[in-house]
C-alpha cells in the first residue's frame, strides 16, 4: 500500500512539472520581418490553458504607439499592455512546436493565425502568421530576453 501511495505521489508531481509550458513567463524581443529591426518586448503568460503574449515595452521609436487600425474595443488602445498573442498551444508529440494561436499586428489591426517553433536552446522563437493556409503568411524571428 505504501508503495502504491508513493508511486501515485511521484506520478502526480512529475505530471505537474510537465503541465507548465516552457514559454510561460518568458520575455521576447520581436523583430520586424520587413525591416529586421527590434519592435517590442512581449511576455508570455498562461491564460485559460493556452499561452498569451502581452506587449511590455516598445523598442523601436517609430513603432505604432496605439492600435489605430484595430476594431472594436481595441481601437486606439495603447500597444503597451495589449495582448497580441492568444491561444497558442504546444503541439502534442512534436518537440518545441506551437500552433492553434492568433497574433494581432497593431500596425495594420489585422489578426492572423499563428504557429511557431522554439529553438532547442530556447533562445529563438520562429513564428509564422498567416491567413487561411500557412502558405499565405509572414515569418518573424523573436529573440529571448534574459
């Protein structure tokens, strides 16, 4: 009986360790895919079982300061504090791969589907934002901020 309880406890502890995603709590510098310049600092957090990314700071002095082209409740909201990544989840069985998310481009106000791959060392996050099918989209490379 003691062995059963000990095994159950160990399994529960190890399962809890895997529940927290490796991106949760990490901070990233976004790099504009057209100019190659850093644009913003985004921090990931877990929301409703998925990852969300919120703008913490703007790096580029020419970056959009408000979401002027956004619609609804996001219109003219400051970009700093805005959650631009929603619903990103790890792909089961595929190491360092993420999918099922969406990303808002504050410059255009458009929302794209989002998937990405984290480098093995955890320092580079390659993202693909797209409309409809992945073929119709853009790539960005984000760099981890320690």
